[in-house]
């Protein structure tokens, strides 16, 4: 029983640590708005600013996943958190655009915590509970929503510079709490002699490539939209930053918290079926979200009549909420694929797939900004994601669904080797 209690303690403090790391990682999604005003940035520059921490957080995932296999998740996660404290604090003294970009890269290390915690937590639980355990840990994604609850209040009360100072203190405190509540088990270490180059060779496996593609939507899309939504609400609906952040949290919160349910469903129904329905649900939501505010005039027998089509703030938020749920389930189901197909190599493969998801989160805000500057249409962000989901659905159909009954399903693992 004590080992069970220890496993739950590890899961609890690891999830807390990841929540705080994710909150810090998403910081620019809110404080970027006053910084954008202060520095006079255009939409593309704003996109790059918010995406900078995501870049390092993604690139560092592969080495962190490998070091977790080698040295254990406890020490690696502790050092990762401590290394972020000073750059977060220094952010409050930045005055120029390049200051924010450089410090953002260092703060981004916090985002690598995911590929440490996932294998660390999974190894404390038996195989049939790993999807659930990884899902609970992954619920730390809701740090994106926590950021939206805390940061706007601090900005309004004290100015944006207070946010990094508070976050640095929280990060330090959480690192100490994590160290006290976690444990290490030498039997969990994997003596992998594989080099970085060998790890990257896994990308030749078509399955790994496909999981990278799925994850770049469900995680990359989640990160990209979490960073983009507050200023979208401010610009599209003219809302105050606090109201905008609260509504944006309707997407970020289910997108993080419900990941555990996605893990449970993937354990029960198989990763394949959950992912397939997630992509369809995302496709429908993104199709509706893509529609820009439109006025059109029809010549009728009684003269010209003008109609307006467009989402009001309530419908928009309801669709974002639904999309958040779909992404949450998808993030868990992709990792269930990995623990099923690569049980001895979870750290390295989840590092590679996490890198792909993170790179999606890096590229998307910049692409959103570029499209907005180019077209002037805010919903172009959703049009882009809609196209990406289309690609995944077609790819999944031809590699996994073609020739099998998805509604009735097949035993998990039936897709393995069904393509080459």
C-alpha cells in the first residue's frame, strides 16, 4: 500500500509542478497585450513574442526526455524548474523587444517539463493505468487557464511587470514542494545508450510521424490558441482584458483539466477510436469558427436587403469550449498510442512527439499574426487550423481507418503494422 501512496504522491506534486511550469510558459498570452501596446508591435511581432518561450520549451523536450530515462524524472524536473526562476524575474526589467525575445527563450525551458513528467509519472503505475496517470499529469496544461485567472488581475492592479515577479516566486516555491513530495526509484531508470541522433532516427517510423502530426494539432493548436485568444477577444469583441481572459479560459481550462478523462477513455476504447472522433469534432468546430463577420446584400423584389452572418461572443465561446474538450481528449489519446506501441521507449518517443506538438505551438501564433497582417481577417487563424485538421483526417483515414470498422472498433493494436 505504501508504494501505491508513494505513486499517488509523485503524481500529485508532479501535476502541480507541471501546472506552474505551463502557467509560466503561457505568460505572454496575457502580459503580451500591454507589452504590444508599449512597444507598438504589429500582429506578426506579437505572434513571435508569444511563441518564443514555446520554441525553447519544444526543442529541449527531446534531451529532457532522454535524461529522464537516464537520470530519473525527479532530479531532472527539479533542476528544470530552478533554471527558470532568474529569467522569469528578469523579465520585469525588460524594456526592448529583443530583451523580451531573449528572456522568453530562457523562460521557455519550463515548457520542457512535460517530457520529463510524462515518463516519470507513467513508470509509477501499472500498464492498464498509465493512460489515466499520464492524463492526470497532463491536466497540468490547465496552467494556461490559471495564467488567465491570475495575470489580468495583477496587470490591472500593479502593471504587467508584477506578473513575472510573482511567477518567479511561485516557481521557486513549487520546485521546493515538488522535491519534498516526490521520490525516485532506481528500477525506473532506463540504461539507454542511444545518442540524440539515434533518437531522431525514430522519425523514420511512419507511426511516429503520424503521432507527431496529430499532436501538432491537439497540443500545438491548444498552445497556439491559448496564446492568441485573449487578444482575439479584445480585438474582435472589444472586451476588457479581464473579461477577455476569463472567456479565453473557457477554452484553456477544459483543454487541460479533461485530459485525464481522455486518458481513461483511451485506456477503455483504444487510442485509435478516441483520436478519430477528436479530429472530426475539431474539424466541425473549426469550420464554424472560420466564418468571418460578414454583411451581404441581396436584391429582392422589394429592393436591397442586407443580412449579417457572424458568431456572437456567446456562440464563439461555446465553440471554443467544445474545441478545448476535443483537444484535451486528443492530447491524452496520442500519448496512449505511444505507451502502447513503444513501452520501453516512452521517454524518447514522447520527447519527439512533444517536440512536434510544441513546434506547432511555436509556428501557429506567428502564422496567425502573419495572416492577420496579410488579410485583416481575424478568423483566418481558424481557417489555417481547419486546413491542418483536414490533412490529418485524410492521412488517418488512409493509414488506419481504411478497411476497418471504426464504429464497432477493433482490439487496440490492430492498427500496428497495418501500413508501411
